[in-house]
C-alpha cells in the first residue's frame, strides 16, 4: 500500500459552529460524561444540559473526541447531528484527498491518543493541546485504500453500535416493566419501603491502593472507577486492574460478583453491576444483596438518582454521599411473590445484555488489533476478510 506522510492541520480542521441552547437536546448532546472509553462511542441521554446561551454544534459524520484525559480514548464518529460541550473536540476533513471515515480511523488509533497525551497540558487533568494536535502526522493512502480500510473498521463499529442499541432497548423495556409492577404492587399493598441497610447484606465503600506503587496495578482483578460505569449496566472492562499485592492492601474491600455499584462523589447516582469479583475506588458504594433482589434494586436505585443528588449536596459544589448518608436511603421493595414474577422476566434479559456487552468488547479488541496494522500497511487489503478472522 503506497502512502504519503501528511500533517493533520493540512487536511482537517476543528469545527467551531454554534447554536442556541434551545436547539440542543439531552438525546443528542455529547460531553466527556457520555462519551464512552476505549472507542466505544457514546450513550444518550446526557444527565443534563449546560447553563449557557449557546452550545457547539456538530453535523452527521463529524468526529468528536474528548479533550480531557485523552488516555481514556473517547471518540465517536457521529451518525447523527447534535450539540457538544467545549471539552469535546470536533474534527472534520477539509480536503478532497482525505475521506472523513478514514480520518475517523486515523484518530481512533493508539498512536494518535499517545501523541495527544504526550503533547497535552496539565498533569492531574491532562488536556489536549489543539495546536499540537493539528501538527500530528499520519500516513495517507490512495482514496481507494482509504475506502477499503474505513469500511472494514466501520463494519465492526456498526455491530458494536447495534449491540448497544439492542441493550438500550432491552433496558428500557425492563425498566418500564419494573415501574408498572411496582406501581401495581404499591396500589395493592404488595410492597414496602425499607432502609437500604435492612436490605443489603453489606455496603462497602471502595479505596484506591497507592498509585505510587506500580506493583499494585496491572493484574487480573477489575478496579472500578466512575468512568468505567458511564453508560453501562455491567462493568465488564475497567481501565485499571489490581494485582494480588494491590488487593491484599485493600482489607475488606473486595466486592463479590453481582454487586450493585453506586457512584457517590462528584457524579452521583450511576448504578452498575460487576459480573466478576472486583474492587472499587472511594467514590463508589457497593451494595451486596442476594441474587433474588438484585434486578429490582438495580432499577430502584437508578430511579433515586435525584434523591441521592439532594442527599449528597450538603451545601457544597462537589456532591458527596458518604456511606453514612447513603445508609439513610429509603427504597421500595416488592413482595416475594411479585419479585418472583419480575425475576422470571428479568433474568434472561439481563443475561442477554451481558452477552452483548462481552461481544462488544471482543469486537473492540479485534478492531483495536487491526487498526495499527491497517494504517501501517501491514495487512494485505485484498485478503482483509481473512485478516479479520485471524485477528
């Protein structure tokens, strides 16, 4: 594959189009909050819109990248039009020689995110340098090869997006079912309100092992943080994993599989489930419950996001719902008979959501293995199907 080395700024530009806030929607607004890590796209709706007169606008086909902490690799090749925050970069090809879909492939590569981190500003919250980003150099092949490469990656991304949409629909269907059953149960006196402490077998607030000791990280135990929870039902992949040494300094902090993790500091009210044994950081309270109460508590806790935010406010700008405050939470519980009916409906659907999640991470792994090889011309484009099967 013949290529030429080019500079990003000579073939693409940042888009800075604006529109009024009343043209924005939570269902099409993109921020660092709802861009998913590891190139897994975006989830909607966003929690809330900003308080400003105008917002940035993007068109279908634009490439949106989180400019904060680039190591999370948050990028989305938009398949709709919408609006976005100032912490999200919008990049568009302005050259007939560069296909927009191929540009999306280039900017999804680890080499770009590594470059973005190397040239970023700030240490605690690194932010990409827009001028340096436009100096990024990459290999530009013929238009024909751009189409072949971008189409191959697009097929994988479309399957990932389809699975995400299926899961979103399944989750909404389940939530509607739970709401209807709970409403009927309350009306027929087949539910009761209880304190979270009386329902949970245990509540564990996480802790972070010293980041100054590299021996604590890089192992097999998932270490859940809030970015891992964003837009997920199950946390199947985490940015960080702990070694045996890392878990050993976390006394009584291990959470068993199928626990409910609730974000309680900063971003409050996210609820996810860990399918395997895991640890969390101090921003998360994990509710350990019996399997028969798991699914109803998942939806009940999700419905209490606003309540939890109010409990966590305390008159400060940073929300903090510590364990003592969290333990005061009141929840609705279905009667055992109604719960049994709900679980019969919920069990197979949650299993399917988990299967789709796991398939997406396998697809993402294949895509991420192919990306650098395709861009480096190390794969015979005439036998691309075989390369994908062998990845």
